[in-house]
């Protein structure tokens, strides 16, 4: 019997505490973005007036903004926040390519690059946002990131890294600090990998000393062989590391730092849990604020970004979701939250380009899809 395969988002279970079994899914190499034509180019050329121009149509991972922040925004500006959620970047892409229109979206770095290169994002004039300086004067990396030169279309929303979470009461406190710990015999049968193509392949690549985003056929074969050797240890593939560890469904799991931090608020005894960053390297990533080129209410979206960047709202959101936000002055809030798991902290020094997941050519993406399918098939 193959290991269990679950595919919730990395955020949607922070509050709901449930999971649904689903079939294996492929990461679609065809989920790129082409230009929307003249309308997209016209939107690209026009700066956004920062004013209420309608309700906010919001598209993000589930439960990734404190409801109190939404309520405050609605009250202050007299608008409604109309929420929709995705459970993966591929799901986000499919909705956008199907013609669904949103005012604000939250792609990861590599997906922000795809959107921008396809003329699918409006430019954001940071000088029109009162609170943007709190980002760019403290985190200059985001002023000119590789995925959006000059930060023309994005501002960073959250940042995080990937490591290993485990239960000390099940397998002890002493690990080797390596991705090889996932092969630990004491955790056999209760290990989960993230149900995420890039994360799983990236882990395998780093363990072997390869580029985290490699699409080289021979290297992918080595990664596939390595991950398939892990199959006897696996309980399954799941991005619900939060609940798997809390319930004891997992003794060890590949995990996002923010989910581990959020788990601390629910754990009766945080001391029985551990989180480590592997010595071979930890993938780094960030989510972005972005405004689609066909947004009906871009002015309201700009107001929302500025509202989210207010210090009091940054603090509320960090404490609610467990992910750090790269806004100057918020660092102590996150440090206090993750005091039991200091390795969850993500600093400006961690923002290393070569540890971000990168877009490959269409052939390279297909090769990665094929490798992922082989890993999932066993």
C-alpha cells in the first residue's frame, strides 16, 4: 500500500484542524502566464490612484490574515472584503488563467516572476504607500529582488524557510541536523514529506549537494532514487505539518517554519517538539502582495497593502499566522513568538538567492513534474 497522500495548503489548517484525503496531483508545467494583450499593457502603463474604488476582492491561502485586521480595514474605509482562497500556486494560476478577477493576490516569488513577465500585474508605486518605507529601508533585498527587478510589481508579505519538525517524546532530542534525519529509523512509518513538488525535490537536491531548483535529468534521477529510498519510512505526503505533529500522526515531518511557529500557540507542551534547519541548506521563500492587471478595484488594493503595513496590523498578523513579515520594527514580535523554536526565525541574512525556488524552462518544468510523479508513485 502506498503512503497516505494529503494535499491541504500550508496555511488552511492553522485554525480548522482538519484534512481531506485527495488523489495525487501533478504540478502543471503549463501553468505559466501569457500577456493578456492590449488591456494588460494599458494597465501596465498606468499608475494606480490610491483611493477607494470598490470592495476588495481578495485571493490568498485560507486564514492567512487576522480577521480583526480585515474588520478594521472594512470599518475604516467602508468597504467589504470578498474572500476567495487557493490551496496551491497551481490552483491560483488555474483560477487566473480561467478569467477570474481579483484585486489582490499573494503569489510566491517564482510565481510573481511568471505573472510579471506575462504582463499580468499592475505596477505598484511604493512612494504612494505611506508605510512602504518600513519594508525597504530595513529589508533592502526586497527593493530589487531577482523575481521582480526594482520591486516594480510587488511588496513582500511574508517570508519563511523549510526544515524538519519532530516530536522529542517519540524519537528523542538528538538529531544530526541534516536532511538525512528524515531517514531516522526511530521515526519509520511516521514521517511525512510536504505535498509540494519544489519542496520535496529541493530537499532531495540539497541532501545530495545539488542546486535546489535543478532540472537536469541526471540530477533529477539521483534525487528521485534518494527520495524513493525514503518510501519505507513515509506515512505520507502532507502539507499539514501543524496538525500531524500536534496529534501524533507524525513523529517527524518536513515543515515550513511559519507553521511550526503557529503550532506553538496550540501545543499544550511545546517542549516536546523540535524544529531544525538542515546543515545542507534550507529553502527560503516569500509571499508577495500583487495586484492583477485586470483588477477592478486596484485603488482599494493599494489601500489594503498600506493598511496591512501599519505596525499594529503587522504585529497582529504575525501573532495570528506564525509567519514573519519583512517590516522594520516587527522582528521582536516574531522573536518572542518563536522563542521555543529559534531556528524558525528568518532574517535579512537568510534571504539567499540560490536557496529560492526558481522557474525553469518549459522543458525543465516538465522534467521536474516527471520526477515528482515518480516520487509520488513510489
